[in-house]
């Protein structure tokens, strides 16, 4: 007979300092913002948190600010607001946010919660990797900033230590066209079989990539980022370059076979998505179609 769930302690701080003190005193407490991942696990009895820390009253976590070259997004800002308010300055992240769950999930789910869960399939992770975002983490000991490339340590594991809370994500403003492509078993409300973000900076002549659901953690593709492109002669961009970029992205992946897809399919899909994404950002930046 299945044992009944025991009621968890429920803390509801009104200010961030109070939340950090409670988390220090109760490091077993699970922070809750949207709860879109946690409550599913609770309902399926995959987890039984001894305590929960409700973050919904913390106004400072629910705001974003313009920092000049970047946007600082509070960890409690829901996906709906990222789509509605930040699509022009963070188009890749907004595109990824549009693919998250249903409208109800996007109204509740947050970027901070996505990061805290640290799932390799998290939709928000590839755009953060492609643009070089930073994660702000706070505790009673102070605040530290971690590059997103150093944040993930394993499947559903991160650098977060007991007593620490994600308070914000700082994302550089788009310096050129961005793309987010997601492959799933259907077009909506699906966990990614694989996903890819590409960010192009025309002035700096730089590419950024982020790969999701094709490794033990979200990944970048450094070799693909360094591909030689015809910046001085945009009209010389061709399908061979796009295909080579796709090959390099696929090579950077570390996929496995699981219920959603095989490793071979993930690599193939990433190669196709990467070639398509590069063509799109190149055309958007230069207004030229590729040559054959």
C-alpha cells in the first residue's frame, strides 16, 4: 500500500532577504515560483519535498531592467512577459519561450525555474548559451555571478549550492539575427527531442550556438562557432558552408537513445536545424540568398 503524502512545511516570504534567511535555515526547502515542473513531480509522487519556499510575493524577482548592452531578467518573470515585452531585444529567447508548454504553462513558468531544474531539454537554455548569458545567484553569504556555460554540471544538476537561489539572468541584447529551432513529436506542448539556438553578431563577425536535449547538459558547439564565413562577400555564402556548420553542430552533441528519439536521429536533426538556422540568420543579416 502506498504511504500517504505528508504535508510539507510551506514558507511564504515577502522580501528577498527573508527568503534567503529561510533558505539558509531550511536548506531542504524547494523554491517554488511557477511550480510547473515541481508540482508534476509531486503529483506523480516522484518527489516529496519536506518544505517549500514560495517566491511569488518577491516583487524584485518578477521584474526586468534594461542594463544598456544587456537585459537583466528577474528569475520570477514568466515566459509570457518575455514573449510580449522582450522579443525585439532578445528574439532568440522569446522564440524559445513561445515553444514552452501551453499558454497556461507560459503564464506560470519562469526562466529561473527552468534553470534551477537544469534539465538538458529546457527550452530556455540554448538561447542563453548562444548569447553568453550570466546567472545571478544569491544567498545569505552574498551574491555571485556564474556564466551560463559553467552553470550546468550534469543531468538536472547545476552549481547551485544548498541555501542558494537564482535571482536573475543577464542576457546580452541581440547584436544581429537570432534563431531557435526545436524538434519534437508534435508542434506544441512537447519536450524537445533536440533544440538549437543560433545568434549572429554581424559587427563582431561572431556566431554563438546552444544545443538542447542532445547531451547530459545543454551544450555549445565551439567548433561550429568558429566556422569561416564570407563576412566581406556575403553573396559567397553557400549551401556547403551551411552543411558544414550543421556537421560541426551535430559533432558537438552528446546524445543518447531514449523514448523520445535515438542518438542518430538527434544528430541528424541537429545538422538539418543548424544548416537551416545559419541560412536564416545570414539572410536576415545580409539580405542575400545562398549561392550553390
